[in-house]
C-alpha cells in the first residue's frame, strides 16, 4: 500500500470537529423525538442521520473515500472502461 501523499496537517482537527458535531447531533435528535406523539418506524429510521454523522469521522480517519475511489478505478481498469470514463472518449 502506498503512503498517502501530502497529508493535510489540519486533517486531525477537522475529523475531531466532525466527531464533536456527530456526538452533539444525538441530543438534537432526542429533542425532536421527544416532541413526537409516538415512537414509530420513522422515529427509528431518523436515528440513522446522527448515526451516519458519527460514523463519518471513523471512515475519514481510515481513508475510506480514497480506498473506495482506488477500488473503483481498479474495477474500471479490469472492465476496460477506464479509457472511456477518464479520457472523454466517445465512440
């Protein structure tokens, strides 16, 4: 695996702030749920939003978006469609 090129020195701070925002989204979610008449499927499903916000810092820390991008490029290359998608070759 290749080392990451120019690592952003503020990356850790940005990920930490995103983690704080994720953790602070739970009280907001709880306040919204407290105002609902019943705790139904929509209320349960709405918990996916703060859960996703809490999971994003972990994904960014593990460089998941970059790995998914590299995986997509490898699949495109294996399927021989990378030339069509990256070089604007139509035909």
